[in-house]
C-alpha cells in the first residue's frame, strides 16, 4: 500500500503541476491576444481574448480545487489549495490532500526562485531541486504567453449564462502534448482534454474552470474531472522558500 501511495503521490504532483499551468492558462496570452485581434475569429476566440487581456493585469491569485481521478480501476479524490504569484516574479505554492482506499495523504509543493520544494506524504521534511530545463520560470512563461497555445485548441465556444460568460475549449491531444512536452520536462501524454471557463461578465476575469482529462503518466492511464475556483486576485502575500533539512 505504501508503494501505491507513493506512486499516486507522484502522479498527483504531475497532475497538480499540469493543473497549475492550465489554471493560469488564461494568462498565456499577452502575445496571443494580439494574434486574435488581427485575424478573423469566432465569438469564442473573441471572448477568450477578452479574458486574456483582463488576466494580463493580474499579479497574483489563489484557488481551491477538487478532482476525481480514476487510474487502473482505483479511484482517487483530491482537494487542493494554492496561491500563484505571476508578477513581478513567478512563484506558487499548493497543498493537495489525496484520498485513496480511505487513506488520506498530503503533498505540498512550493516553487520560488526557480527551485521547487516538495514535502511528500509521511514526511515532515522538505526536499529541494533546481528547475533546470523543467518547469522553470522561463519555460512556464513560454508556455503561458506563446501564441502557439491557441493552435492546441480544436474548438473554442462561448455562451452567456446569467451575468457570466462560459467559454468552452476542446483541446487537440496531439498538438497539446507536443506543446507541453516541448516546454516542460513532465512526461504527460494527454489523450483528451475539455475545458470550460466561467468568466465574470463585467471584469472578464475567470471565476471557475472545470476540466475533463484523460492522460498517461509513468505508464498509468489517468481519467480525471477537476474543478478549480479562482479567488483573491492581487491579494496573495509573498511566497517564501521553506527550510530544507540538511
């Protein structure tokens, strides 16, 4: 069981990092927003462009997330809380509680100054590693602000729901996997990914995003449904590196 928990914890970290990148995906677009403006685009792409433009003014945000994951016939439930700083220098922290076969485990991740700190289940100590060529600040920025990200979507739609706008995106698995692998060192084979943003109709800032994903990691097929709620825009305090045991 211990080995299984460690495997799920590693898988959880991979999904959490992917989730973090997708969660900040509304920000990938400072450059892409210009591309949208000069091309003939759909209403969905226009709505996404407005969200992109609004998000460029966000310096930080926090979120709550839930996920239901199925892998190799086993079901995993997870709850996460996190904080992201986008400007002036990227940093984030998140804690994920995973429930497997009735047993709960906590995994915490902090990224600051191009180092990632991890505290695994059953450990009171943090371990640190450099983000050389992996999810470094530069590669995250490349992923989020590269206009080629738009090419990974097969379809972008929008509809008004009350005072909000719902933007739906269907990802091309092959194009997204190629993009993700070219900018990170995380080995995740995306097979299916559908995303829906609920956006404030006045500010055009995202309120919630839901994702349905099927992916492979470390030889394991993972199906997951995730919900991610934004909060505390521009209110996150500085994120500091934890003390690492010597």
